[in-house]
C-alpha cells in the first residue's frame, strides 16, 4: 500500500491542504475506515471500480467524485487495483475555486462530478509532472476569494472551550449569521467542526506519544473528564483513546527496526 501527500505552494495552501496519491495491487478487496477530518476531497479513480459501503456508492474507473464534509465514520472498499488521486480542501477552500451554493447539502454524501470542470485532463494526471499539472490547473481556477470564516478556523484554540458568541463578536457578525456562513462554506456546523478537530488533535498527541498518562491529553484539550474524552474520541474515530494507542503507537514501536 502506497500513500503520499504533497503540500501545494504558498498561495494554494491557503485553500488546499494537500494533493494525495493512494495506490496498491492486492489479491483481495480490502476494507478502509475513513474518519471525519473537517475537510472536503475531490477524488479521481484511476483504478478498478470500488464501493463506498456506507452509502452503497459505486465509483467507476475514471470517475471523479466529491467526498463531502463528514460528521461520522465511513467505510470504503479498496479494489484489487487501487489507484486514487485526491485534492483535499481546507474548510472554505472549495469555494475559492468552484461555485457550491450550500456545501452543507453534501454533508456525509458522495456525488459524481464532471471531470473537465474539476480536475485536469486524465493524461496530465498520469504524467510524471502530475503535481505541476494540478498546481497549474488550480491556479487557473482560483478566484482569490477570502472570507472571515477562514480567520475563525485559523484562530480556533482547541485547548479552550468553544465560545460562539465571543467569536461572532470578534468578527463583527451575529451568532446566527456566523453559524449560517460556517455551515454554508464548511459544510458542517462550527460546533461539529470544533469537535472533529479536537479529536484529531488528540489523535496527534497520542501518536506523538509525549504524554505521561492519557488523562494529560483530555486535561490539556479541556474535555470535561475522561468519560467525555473517551465518548467524543470514539464517536469521531471509532476507537477509544486506549484502543487507538494500542493499535497505532504500540504497533509502530513493535514494527520499528532495532539498531
């Protein structure tokens, strides 16, 4: 299994988190768990047909799809000949390039897209200079839009409680307007985004393995208590913090070569 991410240039990275490539050849179809990450992806399938099991959505060869903002775990097949190219957009990022009136309409959904509008020609995607071609394509599509929602996302502090009224006042809008704009441009509510990214931050801390006990993490991220931390982490990732630690961190230690 090969998976690689490439960060775009400075201008595009305001809106695009990464270009990613995932491919492998296998004897059997495999199952993949996908967890919410606050982002939206455009995905090109250059391999065999596969099925997004949670939606029973079959993705054909050379089909382009939009994986909308997620609030819950999904499961997808990995075909025997698996070859995907993805563009992962930051919250609001998709609107800097394309016109989607309400991104919330695609929450937890997958839709088919017109390839000519949303990605470079397939010949350019399979070329050696694929990243260069993606960069050129999205520079041409960029509308140089900015929005206060980007500032809200950038300034969120996951170690502090979410104070929606304070955030609205700091951006000179009403709570109702801010909530409506966040849902429109990010596709999920601010509260939901905050919860997802808080769990993602906890995942990073567990993976880094720099804490003494797991309670240090829920304390630093301002969860109410261990029960609240465990419940929220499980809801987003499908594992308890302890399960994630055992499945990821301890496994990495066992696989690390000895000197």
